[in-house]
């Protein structure tokens, strides 16, 4: 067995190798602890969270690099490690550990950054899962190719095989991929966001609960969930009550008797509408309600009262309170809300039967 002379003492190589490795790794761990402690104190004073995330993400990868560097340095400095075959094994192992460490650091850092800013960046808020999935797939895929190259495996045939395999998978998963790319289109085009109140083409209304890889979830006012495939959602007509703004007009249809004083009707209606805007939750106090007559109906003069709500769900309470108050005010002012009237000409009916 090979021996190394240290002074006048013959020491077996199998003792020197592990001892040197342990000493090297221990020294680097001590240095790492000192540096990390100093850097963490500095990053704690900064306003941004990115530096803290990077330091935290580098912990495990740096540990792997320390072990890998111990093997690499041992291979370079110890004569025993220069025997045929062993050198190449150490170098390949060190390359592999380095690639794995870089992949781990990149994946951990990007994942934590996405989690940190998911509530601040709109695209991450609505589709953080999709972004994280694509990010992990890209980082791990590139790292795997580099790792294969470090072991001497030619990457070109692998890429060609992946291309053919990807085509076959794409054909087999065509419906899934259609929904996936439809979800990406929703993220990029931004017709809806999580939390928006929308109306579907089928008539359901609710809040966007989640935008996923394959489907979009809409929570109805009844607290049930409607799940739509992203493909169908993209190809359908959607009414978004949060664009261009949450505030929206509230229209109430009313009819009064033909003998009513229309000037008085308008004044009384606007007075009640202003009170509703000021006193009812969800109303817009600065908005000036108004009335527009539009129809000589079968039983009376029809008009529309235009109010305003802060968002769509507030419209229900505003209509509810306005109709109650207007009905009471009309009764006090002697303004008649007519019943539907149908006139039948008996003489004409008799003539038609003859």
C-alpha cells in the first residue's frame, strides 16, 4: 500500500486522504458560517427581500460545493490521487456536484422570489403556479443536459430524441396543451384576473377564484364553483364588471300613470336616488343620479333611473333600497304606478266570429 513520508514518519495514504478531506471541508464550513453570518447582518438592513432570498437559497448548494471542492483539491494535491483512473473520476464527480448545486440554487432562488412577490406582481398573482412550473421545467431540463455533457454523453442525439418524443407527446396531449396555451394567453392578454367579477356567456356570474394550468375556477354568489376549461373560456364571450373600473351604473326601470306631472316625478325620483347614494352602503355619494323618460307604454310612461354602485354586488342592495324608498315616496306624493292594462273590444270580437 502506498505511503507518504511526513517528516520521518511513514503514514499510509488511506489515512492522509480522509484526514485531508475532513480538514478541508471543516475549514470551509467554518468560513461559510462566518461569511453567512456577516452577510445576513448586512442584508437584514436592506429594504429588499431579494438578497435574503439569495442567501437562503445558496445554503444547501454551497454545502454541496464544499464537499465537491474537497474531493477536487484532494485529487490535485495528494500524490495517491493522481493514479490512473482516479483523477478522471474525481473531476467528473466535481463537475456533477457543481451542476447540481447551480441547478438547486437557481430553482430555490426563483421559486422563493415568485412566492415573495406573488401578491405584488399581477401576473404572479393570477398564475403563479404556471410560472413556477415552467421555471422549474426549464431549469431542471437545462441542468440535466449539462450534467449529461459532464459525464461525456453527447447532447445532440438527446436533443433530437427529445424533439421527436415531444412531437409524439404533443399529439397525444393535444387537448391538454390547448388548455395550457389558452391559460398562457389569459395570463398575457389579461382579460380577467383573480378576484374579478365576471359574467360568463352561459349566464353565470361570479368571482374569478383561480386560473390554473388547465382550467379557470369561478365562484358564484351562491358560493358554488364553476370550472371552465381555459380553451372554452378564451373562445367565449365574457363580461368583466371590473373593467375599466369597479364602479358601474345601476339602472332601475320605472313607470308612472299618464296623468302624472312628469316634472314632479323626475324631481321626486332624483331626490330619493340622491339619498340612496349617500346613505346606502356601496353607493357613490358624489354621483348625481338622473332620470331619462323613454317610452309611452301600454299602461304608463316608462323611464330609467340611473344610479351608481362601487362594484357589481353592491347594485343588489342599492336597487333594493331605492325601490322601497321610491314606492313609499310615490305613495306619499300621490304619484301612481299603473297596473298593466288590456282593453278588449267586444263588438269587434263578435263581428270577427260572424
